[in-house]
């Protein structure tokens, strides 16, 4: 019996020693590396914008280490639209902070530029490297304050019978909803007085000759957001352009899908 007890004790000691050998080692163990974020929106004013993202590693080293990144093929952003700095982990540290700066002038007037970054290496010849399979995704887009004043909507109907939007009898109009709850609605009335419907009689719509007309809305000082929604085009006849107070075309519609409109407030 004593022999069995001795053997069990030796095995327990051996297993305990084996477990101690795989305890996490911040100096000589494997290096795991990952981004602190997965996705970031980067609204960019005219002076540019910067966001900061940490890259964490699980080991430290006696010398500086360099982070290597790869631009994923799915990216649409071009190299002139952004810069990246902070790719060095200082000696003795477990992280570095990347600074990613967007360039307003190089970004598209409308839409977004998408940048997907993969973490591919951390220079450290003394340790094995294990990378997470999670990329960092950034979306850059131009951001400008909404210019207060008169916004002009030049509207057309190619058939000459006013707007038929969400229904064949007229329907709802183009609506503009401000952050204070104010809602504007515009659209072309029909020239045929005997018809009925939101845009087939005068009232909430713009009287016209059936083919074209102009509406003006006034956006007050201090407005921070405005949602432009177009309900549809029943017969594919509707068109309009939105003119900012500076006189430039900031958005519009012609044979496109219904929904929210993208307005370029930088115009």
C-alpha cells in the first residue's frame, strides 16, 4: 500500500510540474496580438479627422517592435485618403496606439471610402506570433455643417401630369425632417383640377404647368441634421435637384430607388 501511495504522489508532482511549464509567460511565451476595435466610422470635416486604435500584444521585449499591416483587397479607400502612424511598440510595452488620419480633400464628394486593415506581423524574433483573425474596418466620409438659409428644390415630371410618388393617385411628397422635429413636404401638383390626391390638387404641393416647378424651404441657423426622404416614383417620370444656399447642386433624384437621399452639405 505504501508503494502505491508513493507512486501516486510522484505522479501528482510530475503533473503539477507539467502544468507549471505551460503557465502564461509574458517574456518568453507565445505572442498573441490583436486590435482593440473592429469597426470605426470616421466623419471627416475639412480640416481632417483622426481616430486612435490600440494594438495589444501579450509579451514584452527588450527592444522596440514594429507592427506590420496589410490593406485588405476588399478596401475601397486609396492611399491618399488616409495616413497611419504609431506602428512601433516601445521596448518593455504591451501595446502601441495607432493614429489613423483621414484626408478630406481626397475623399469622395458623396458616399464613403472603406479601409480594411489586417494585422500581419509584429517583429519579435524571440517569440512565436499568433494573430487574431479579426480585421479593423474604417469608413471615411466627408462631414460638413448644414448651411442655414434657403434650399431650393427644382422639380420635374417628364409626362407633364405632376408627381405620382407612392401611389398612382399622387401619394406623399419629398419630406425633409430637421433635428428639431420640423417637417417640410414638397412635390409637384397636377395641372388637372378635377383629379384628387396629395399632389394632384393645389395645397401642400407646388402649382405648376405639369412639367416643372420650384419649391423653397428655409433651414434655420443651428440645425445639425436633416433627413431627406423620397417615397417613390410610380411611373418613372419624376426628377429633382436640390440646390444649397450657396447655389450648388447638393443632391437630387432621377429614376432611382425610393428611400433616404444623400445630401452633400459641403456644397
